[in-house]
């Protein structure tokens, strides 16, 4: 029997989304990313969003692939094809498919009649049965089911079989047995679909040339690369989802690029020495302590963590701020508060990081929107931290950090010289009459520091207790205030050193839309869609805090301003209001904080509803 | 942490060390601790030990947490770089500093509140990592700066000034260190500088974390009848059966006085620690023997002092991590950055 899949006469090329529903721990992730990677290799803009549980095996997990020839690859909420591989979630998954869409399911067992929808085409593939027939080992039978459905999808979407087959061969280059069984499974599904359905479906892929200079990379890998290229040598960290892969990757990269060969190693000695030291700490408090100790000593040091880790680090962040020690913190945000939803995304650490620690503190924040910016901003974080002698937070999130993104290839300028800030060496000290740690401020209100080990003339006593500009203990109001007032000015001065906001204006715009981080693509797409509804909007994505003047101006220029962000409390809006003095009422909010990546539909709905209201 | 600059009054010619520095050069500001505080004696011993070691002050980094003990780095070696950090976190900072610059000599000053309560986890893990540093716990069994609460080192039955007895088991940093794999463990008494100075020198020469628990009475809150951390209690219950000498590398090494009993350990820097006497059956290289000895003495209400355990062969944090000999803060940037070509090349794997 052949199911006719051509009833929809509208053929859509390179513009659709599919959702794959699986059980976690069954090996579906590699099959899913195989499909995404193949589409990328065909030159088509694509994204893959892994919506996974905080669990190792047995719970529902989903993967969404969005293909969009214009590059709008934010999460779509409507699915043309559902690959329903988890019987436990059949009902909700089948309900998720848009009218006129398709459901691919394992027809080894019949589908309950009550699950059927008349507006959806069901494509049954007897995956389990085929795999039992073709594979002997129990684990293989489970794993190969994934590759088999991938094969069916390859046929249904018109994905280039050669590209997929090559990818499998590359992945299993060193294991002939696995390579063969994967290829066989792929072919099983592919052939079955060709034989039983009209392939391809009305929505399909066709080769493009849009990803030639792009790479497929996750933000955590890109961040680790940034830290490597910035010259970080010391890191302290504690394992936490979704940040762990930053340090896993940094460790891997260091092992590859930071080993110096040892000539004639002694017996038992390794033939290399490490130009780095990564310490898995006992907790995040120790992790930031290690970073501060190393930064105090003049090494570039960083930690990677998520919200709960930042909470623990608060105490020492105040110390770093007040004693003026550089530090780089990578916060891969997840859904809070408390344990929250560790495998879901959010942008809810903005205020936590902006004002981390007790007392009057303010920090420098960078907001990357994608893995490419993770790479670039990670490098800049070190420059800014050392220039301003203070902690710098790069706020990534789970969506950016753990999903693969298509981004322009990373580039590096070999003339880059790290900005180590104002550090006095013994030669400088010799020329000075006397050294005082917190005196002699420059135009950015930064004072010179010395490193431990420098001449005794440059020795001073770092103290988190009240100190005057000479670094001496004080309890006198004027002396105390003089120092903290300078810190405030120093922070403000960093505004022009953080990445500038991206502002895109449209003629006739009456509305201003402000966003940050990983909301970027969804909001840009929303701006396009709003335009079609006759709502013309200017766009601003802030990329750093403290804010430059243009942030305030943008708000004031627009009668209607919307701040789109992924947290409940409109934290970016608050921060803009608090720090620029713009009345908070001047900005409305569009908030999506359920834990999944933002989609343009949510933005469009949020804005149109409020404009109509 | 108020401190008063110490007037540098030239007295009768003071002895000079090999660097031509006098003991004054290893002092700091005048202490603002209570008169008679045990911690001031520890400060004096540190001053003396580092002067005798003739260690250039700028090559020393002194760190502390929060508490009475943690004030003391201001009072010694003014030419050293100092870091008064947060409560209980001293060793995390020291770990990072040591990671970045393995050439400096690190001395951390902590107290029993700092190390055995709020910072216990950090202490345990610094021991496991064997961070190369001297770690001194100025142990008085009491929170002084907040006016006299029990700390975790208070013995059962020991009484607060207002009379309440402690009912919880004490944490003994030496026994803790033994179980965490510490490589240098010593206990001293602030009232015994003659014993403490050679221990400090040996600790500075040790490769790895040298933990010294110094019973250092709090004259204000814990020096009364009923306290087990008082001067009187220590004078009456201290057992000094283990005696060591420290022979610096630069001095000519004489043959040991008593060939039968003396055991010598060559430290990492070539200096020598010589056990002049140990009780029979005691083996300072054997954790079990040391633990049994301490427990046995404790059961008799006695406190054993001296250099109790040493293992000079264990790898320190850098050896465990195979770090390059050059301090990481001095590795040239061009050695750290793989460059544009490599970045382009590696991205072939991201397609």
C-alpha cells in the first residue's frame, strides 16, 4: 500500500518544522542531530532544539528541527511533521501537529483509535519489527530504531541520502561494525518510506548555498574556545547543568593545544607539561575563590556555572568587586529559582548577576545571542575584567549553550594582544616614590595594581574590610565613600567597553522592541511578521551592561516600547529603568519563561495583544 | 582590622640573616589583639622563622580568612603580599594563587572557626589537592571577635566563660588531616616558640600542604578554669615527646647527635628535618601509628604536640596536574593562543 502524501498542492521548500518525540537514554539524540546536520550540509539554514528532561533514562524528550530559508530558525510552535516515538506521549504529540500535518509512528503496534485525527496524515513504519528482524543484539535493536526513522525522514523530506550516509561514515569512521549497522538501519527506513509513501512530502528540503561560510556549533563549545584563545590558564569550577560542557570542552581543548612537549622525559614522567590548571572544586564558592586567587596573581582565570552556582559565589563576588580583582564568570542560565528546571532555558539571572553580593555592588555583564558571540564575548570578557579589575559575567543560557546553532565561521585576528589592564612591574615601581593600591586613577577610574611576587615596594594588603584609597584599613565615612564612589564611576565607565547594542531602525517605526541574548532570532522574525500586520518596529538588542547612552535614547524615542525577555519579572526592563532613569512605565513587557526557547509567535502575540488592548 | 604602624626604632645592632635583613624586616604593624593573646606569639614565631629562613619578603604571599587569627597577617612580614579574604575561604584563594604562580611561598593563617566550621570543606579539599603552602590554624576553641561562642574544636565538657559546657564532639584538624591524606601535620602551642619555630621552618620547606594546628589561648574568652584551650590547661596537659630540628639547606649538616634515635627527612628544597626523639613505636611516616598515638594520648586527657606526620614524597597540586614548571602567570600569550590558522582548521569539524 502506498499512502498518497501529495494531497496538499502547496509545496513548501526549505520552510517547515518537525518535532521528534523520544524516550531519553535510547540514543535518539544522535539520530536527530544527524538529520539536522545533514540539512545544514545541504546549505540550508536550520536549527535543532533539544527539549530534554533532567534525567538519564526513561523520561520523555523532544527534539525540534526548524528549516527556514530566510535564516529565521528560532523555535516554531507549529509542526508539519511529528515523529512520535514515545507511546507515553502519543496523545500530546499528535495533538501538537498542525492541521494538514503528518505523524510518523512505529506501526509495529497498532495506534489507538482515539489518537487518530482526521486532519492529519499518519505514516506508519514498523520500526521495531524491522529492527528485530535485522539486528540481533537487544541494545542494537533499540538504537537502530532511531537510525531507521531517520532514514524514513530522509526520504520523506528529500534530504540528500549521500550526505547522510557520509555523515554516518564519518561518525563511525573507526568502528566498521557500527558503521555498517547504522548504514543498514538508515537504508531500512529510507527504503520503507520510498516504497510505502509518496516521497518527498509537500514540505521538503532542496539544496541551497546559505551555510557555506557557517559552522554548526553549540555555545558551550564556542565559549570554551573563547577562553582558550583569550589565554585563560586557570579555572575553578563545579559540575552543573547546563554549564558543564564549557569546562569539558575547555579541558579537551587545553589537552590538545596547551601541552608543551618535554624532551627526554624521565621514566614514569609524561612527555609533556600542561600550560594550564583546571581545578574541579568542592563547590562554587571554592571555584570562584580559585579564580580570584589566580587573577590576583595575574593569570587569566575563569569559572563556568549556572544560576545556583552564582548564588553560592555571591559572597566572594562582593570581595572581588570591592578589592578590585578581575574574574570572568560564564553563567549558562537555566530555569530557576532553586533547582528549578535544570534542563530548561531562561534569562532570569540578569538582576542576580548585575548586583551580585551584599552591599552596594554592580557588575559588568555581556549578553551573547548565539555561539559566535559566545566565542567573541568570552575573549572580550577577559579584556574587560582585567582593564576594569572587576568580575565580568557572560550570560549565556541553556538554549545557546547546549543546542547546535548555525553561525558564521569563527575568525581570529592574530594581531590581537590581550588587554592586561594597569599592572605595575618592578621597573614601574622603581620609578615611583610610593605605591598605593587604590590611588592614581585613570580616565576610567581604574587604579594600578601589582601582582604578588613583585618587589616589596609594591606589596600591599588586600582586604575586604573598609579601606581608603591608600589600601589602608578605615572606618572613616569620607575615606570609605571616596573608594566606593570611585567604584561606581569605574563601573559606569565600562559602558563603552562592553559590546554596543545592535539597533536596527525601520522607516516609519512607531514601536521599539528591546531584547537580549538568545531571543535575538525570534524577535527579528517577529519584527518582520509585525511589519506584515502594519506594525512597524525598531529593534534593539542590548549586548552589555552598564548601558550606553543609546539604550536610554532608544526607549525615549519610542512612544511604545516592548522589552522581550525570558523571565517572569521583566528583569531587563527593571535594569534599564533603574540604571538609565527612564520610567519603567515607558516600557511594556513580553515575557516567555516556561523554559523553552522563545518563538516569534510568542513575541507577535504579546505585542499585538497589548497594542490592541 | 585596625592596625597601627610599628615605629622602626633602631635599637642595638640587630642580627642580620643571609639577605642582610634583621628581624624587624619580617615584622608588620603593631597588633591590635588583646594583650596576652596567643596569636601574637604565633606571629612572633612566624616572624622569627621566616627571618631565619632568610626568605625574601616579596616572595611570600600571606593569606587569611576572617576572625582574630585572620587579622594577624598584618602583623608580620610587611614586605610580603597579603590577602585578607572572606570567612573560611582563605585556602580557596591560596589554591588559585598557587595555581597561577607556583614559585611563591604561601602562608595561610586561619582559626578554628574559619577552618573547622565555615571553611571545613575547603580545608579538607585543599589537603586532598596538596596545595603547596603553610596552613596555620590558630586554635583557641572559641569565636573571639563575636565575643565567645564555642567553635568546632571545643572539647566535650569544656566550659564557656559564662559556664555552659560544650556537649558536641570536637573536630581535631590533625585527625582530619590524617584521614584526608595530609602530607605534613604538626601541632604546636603558642606558648612554646622554641618548638614552633623549627616546625614553621620545616612547614615552609615542605612540598605540599603543611597543616599546623597551634593551640593559641584566647585570654579574653577562653582562658578560664574549665577551658581546655587555656594557658594553664596546655601547660599541664601538653606532651612533648616528639622533638624535631630543622636544618636549613645552606648550613653544614652535622652528624646526628644520637645515631640510634635520630631520623632524618630531606625536604624538597634540600633542607633536613631531623626527629631528635619520638616515643617508642611511633612512626611519623605511618598514618595509623600517628593516629593511634594521638588518640591514646587524648584518652588520657593529654595533647601531643610536635611534628606529628610527614610525607615528603607525595605529589603536590602541580605534580598531580602535570603543570609546567614555569608559573602560569608568566607563560607567554603566544604559547597559549593556537592562532587564526588553527581556528580555521579545527572548524572543519563543525561542518
